[in-house]
C-alpha cells in the first residue's frame, strides 16, 4: 500500500479550505495510506476527516533562521515509509522539510529556490479562492477535482459539547450588552432540541434564526420543528429542488412547496 504524507497549511482557515483537495487525492488514491502532517493547533481538524488515515504533529524546533537546528528538520517525517509528500504550504520550509526527511517524491507549487527540492513542481497561480488554489494544485498533479465544498463529519458527542459551549458563551456576552443594544442570532440547528431556548428567551435577543446546516430540507425542517422559538433562515435547503430547466409553473410550484414546508417547521413546533 503506497504511503503519502500531506503537509497541511499552518492556519485553521486555510486547512479547512484544503479539505476538498485532500478529498480529490483520496479518490485518486483509494488504496493509499494518507497521513497529514500539521501544526498542533490544526491536527484536531484532520482527525475528524474520513479521508485521512493518520496525523503527525509538526514541532517548531527546526527553523530556517537557525542554521544549527537544520539537522532536526524533517525528523518527524522520517522512518514512516512515505513514498510521496504533497506540500500544500507554498514555503521554502515545507519543501526543505520533505527533502530533509528523505521522501523520494515531493510535489507542490514550484518557483524560486523552493523548486530545487521538489520532484514535481507545479507553476503557482495567483488570485482566486484559497480552496481553488489547492484544488488547482492537485488537478495539475493528475487528480480530478470533485466537490468544492469542505466537509467533515463531527461526532455527535463532540458537536453537542461544542454547541453547549457556544450557547453559554453567547449568553455571557448577551448579559454584557448595553440598554440600547439588541441582537439577532443565526445558528445551526442544535443536536439537542431546545438547547438554544435560553437564547430565544433572552431580553436582548430579537430573534434566533436557524441555518439548515447541510441537512436536506426534510431533515432540517424535522429538526427545526423540535426547537421552540427558532425560525428558518435556509438558503440551500430552500433552493435545493429548483432547476434552470423547469418551466415557470414547475419552478413556482416547487418554490412554493419549499416555502410552505419551511414555514410550517418555523411556526408549528412539535415535542422532541
């Protein structure tokens, strides 16, 4: 089984934008063992990604600025049997890291001094969305691009715990608002029905509106109906059945049915 290591971006936002490109690589190398090497703050994200088999935490001990530390560079990646390194960061440090680790194939954006440490260098593009920056790289390396939207599967216990932290944090800040300050909250539908009811009832909150959160419209409406006081602010779930090929009559009927379903979930609440 081929072993591939992907050097991840250093910042969480960029790491999220890299997920579609990683999914493209997984589809192209279905049998490969894929490891993501990343900074400690970013590794937990990749531990939630089904396309990733393993993670490695990259330390900060080695630095280009300190020549004496170069002997440590790449140490975390040695002795894992990696045949290939895919470098998502466009930095000299990332290229030197893979080179010093002794990884035979090193792929990434080239240009300047960095190119000498790559075995496959792709001309760098400029501008555009960060997700497309990574997708362009893997496409140039022969991996077909799929869905552009980043996706992870968050375990329900973790999601529930995060939503409780979110609720409690928002409540604390609401209590600090001035007498003439009011807010509207836009939140995902919680895993625990009624979790956001204290926010709905807070005197500083004008309205709590719900995102569909990636659910189908039927699932989003079913979950929304379990949450008193929350109303829909759906976009994808509202438009999901609309098509450019529909006649005016079909379009209007389909949109009307979606609006009716979402309105009912917003106003006709049920017991959880």
